[in-house]
C-alpha cells in the first residue's frame, strides 16, 4: 500500500462530491487538476506506482487518514458515488447484504426464486444461516416478506426496495 502522506501529496479528494483529482500526476499524459481514475466494471480504479487501487478505498484513506481494514461499502449501491457520506466500512457479509438483485435472477426480485410448482420462494441469509421465509403466489408477495426479513436481519445494510404494505408479520428464529 502506498503511504497515506504520499497519497495525499499526489491526489486531492472532495468529500462532498467524491471526486479525486491529481495534484502530482504520475504521468506526463495526465495534467494536474484532472480527475483521477479509470472506469473498470463496476468500480473506478486509480493506478499509482504500478498498482491499481479502488477509488472508493483511496477516498476513504485520504478522508480518514488510514487505509480501510475492512471492505468499503457504497451505501446507495452506486460504485461511482464516492462521497464521504456514502462510504462505510463493512464485513463481506454486510457488503453482500447491500448488493442489488443478481442478473441471473429469473424473478427480478432479490431473495425470490421460482419453484417447480409455480410458487415463489423467499429466502434470506444472515449470520451464517439461511432462512426459508415461505412460498407465495406472486413474486411481489415473496419479495415483500424478504424485504421485511432483510430489515430485521441486515439492519442498516438492508438494500432498500419494495415498500412493506401487506401487513406481514415475521418471526425469525
């Protein structure tokens, strides 16, 4: 890892916008004051001394004065929003809890799969356990129960989604 003082000498960070800019570029092709980093799915990376760093980790390091010892989670799920108010430390599990619906999900709803009998199953994982939340007639109903369980089990790391309107009561054991 590059030393924080060296990092701060090379880059500026605006915590309100999340933008990192070169103060002392490492290449003649880069001008001082230009935005640092290149988009490499899904994050922005910055190359310093031959090593790639995630822009969100660099932003954290400059802002807090130390390299993060955990994962850096984007609260809103947008990997390009590196505002200080949108970054938080997270375990791998917490970071996964805050992930979006997988692209291979056939229902379009996080935590919901379709069963062979045409019903929709809601499942959630937390704290080393997988919880089956039941089978439902519609993917929307299954997802609503998933959302409730997510708020109970994942707390602040629950990914925002559907509104809880059906009046479901849920007990997680």
